[in-house]
C-alpha cells in the first residue's frame, strides 16, 4: 500500500511538531524538583514513542509501527496510573 505524497508531507509536519515539543520537555528535565523531572521523562518517552509511530507510518515499516504503538501504549498506561493515584490521594 502506497501512501500519497500529501499524507507523507502531513506526517513530516507532525514529526516536526513533535520535535519542537522536545524543547520544553528538555527544559523541564533540567529543573531541580524530582517530581517535575519524572513527569518530564514520561513526556520525553511520549514524544519518542510518537516519533517512532510516525516513522513507522511514514516509512511503511510494520515492525517500527508496532514498536511505536507498544511504546505509546506503555507511556499512556503509566501516565494514566499516575493520574489515577494523584486523583485518589486528594
């Protein structure tokens, strides 16, 4: 299955947006507060998983796509558990 050129450009644009999302994440990772750094690491893994997923779609590479889905699913699960724990504490 061949992806049309317009969709490839859209994938490249999304990848560029994901790369620009790395700048605030890296800045938050440099802060002294451990809780902020932990959240920043999860956001970093989120960006990396999204880029992997986009690369899998753009390159039509099924193993890379599956790895991207697995990483993104793991990150979303961890973020969900952390949010649920935070909600239960209040």
